[in-house]
C-alpha cells in the first residue's frame, strides 16, 4: 500500500489515505485494519492529512485521470470514524486540496483558485470564494482567516465570513 502524505491518529486509531485509491483506519495497538474505503478509480490519490473531529473523518481525493467510471477529478468525503460508513461526498470539477475544519465548516481549495466551504454535517456547499485565477492557491485556513497564494507571487490573507441561511 503506497502511503500518501500525513495521517491522523485519534485515540488508538490511525486514519490515512493511499496512492491506490483506498482510505484506511487501523488499530494502532493491535495493528489490525478497522475499515477500508475504496474509490471507483485506481488512479485516484487521497490528499493528506485527513481531519478527525466529533466521530467523523474528513478527507479529500484527487483523480489526475478521470474516466466515466470515476466520480470526477476531486471530491471531499465524510466517514463515520468507527464504522467507515460514508456519510457524504462532495464533488468538484477540479482536483481538491487537503480539507481543513475551522469556524464550524469544512474548507478545501481546487487547482484553479477557488475555496470551497461545506457544512460538516451534510456536505452541502455553503459557498465558494475565488482566491486566485487559474492557479492553485495552496491555502491554509486558521480560525476565520485564509492565507493563500493569489497567483502573483505574494502571500494574501482574507477573513472568512460564514452566513448560514
């Protein structure tokens, strides 16, 4: 199993994505697989690290070579941390960055400059914001601020204001 990037460890479980389209939860004390989720396409790669909060694992996947069998080039997922049951999926047109959870929302960006904000319970979009034109903003979210590459070689910062209607 080729491991991609970081992992999240909570209590006695490690959560990690692989380069072979599978996401794993394994018991750290016994070394046993707790659950595995596999995407539809072998070419997909999980972006890491995942985020684990309130019994839910949030992760995203990229598909550099989407096909009719795949769901698209990028998706964010939520799984029940104990059972591995998929709670929701949110698809994007472009590759997805690793997810963050801050300000009561899930955030991830895509390679063409948009920041996506999702309801962590349902996976429904709370809106998108353009951070850069046709470039990966390589964003970091902390609190109510997003720090990102605006495509002009400079670091940008902006406040994230969420209004739920």
